[in-house]
């Protein structure tokens, strides 16, 4: 779909939970317009695809530096009778980096935000991706709510790793360029010869 020039999707944490996630879970009918559906997609961030494949599939490479992708996704339990959540994604996993921050609205706790990083020691993509997972506070979910496994995720490239990559790339470019000192020496040589010629002419003029 066509997006207006200059459009930026920059929702707050509160808006992601109280508008997007609440409506996704509790609304009886489809609450989102086409632009909102485009801005927050449905995707499997706990499936067989690696983060890079997910990023490319949903147009992440068309985004400006630092911009994230947003997804509704479904949590998957390790076992059908348990409570543990499987954090596997492709050939790696989402490793938790904190215990979660509470999100409030009008002084009420409405959700929790947790931060994850992509971990795969065998992949050059290890640590390249960051994901924030937003969940509705359990106290607000109806008991046995069918869709209590829906979460909203914000996925982006790790800015620290990206900065290091750009620095290495710039250093490689600089190292591959020919040394400029040899070029300068070639330019200086004719100037020296010209100076000597001017001195000789000056001496000749004095003789005559």
C-alpha cells in the first residue's frame, strides 16, 4: 500500500499496549484500518525463520537506520501442560536481557515490556537483533482467555553491533585505498624543478 511521504510510525509503549494489543485481544470485530494493519503485521517471531529472513520478508531493509518492525505474534509453550515459553527462533533463540518493565496508563499497570537479543553462537548474526515483547498484564486478561498468548513485538537491528559493523567497513575501505604520500611526492617534484629554473633565470638576468 502507498504510504504518505514523511510518515513515521512512532507509537509509545503505552499506545502499543492500550490501543494495539488490547484491541487485538479484546475487540469483537476487526478494529484496525489498512495503515494500522500495515504498521503492525502478523508474523511468527517464534518459528522456523531466522530474524534476518523475517526482517527481509517484511521489508526491513527498506526502513531508515534505527527504525523497527512491529508484529503481533503468538507465544508457544514448551509443553502443552506447562507454563514455560519457548523462545526459539530459526536456528537460534531470543535470550532475555531483563525481567521486564511495567507499562502504566492513568496510574494503572496495563502491561509489561521485556527485552531480548538474538543468540546463536554459530551464526555471524549472533547479537545482531533486538526484540521488545509487549504483553498485557495478566490481571486484565479474562480467565481462560483464548487469545492470552498474543503478544506485540518490536524488532530492530542492534544499534551497538551495527555501529561496530559500520566502523569496521569504513576501516576496510580506508585500508584498501592507495597511500597518498606517494602521490604527493610526485606532485612536489615538478614544483621543485620549476623553482630551480626560476632561480637560474634570475641569476642570468643579473649577469646581463
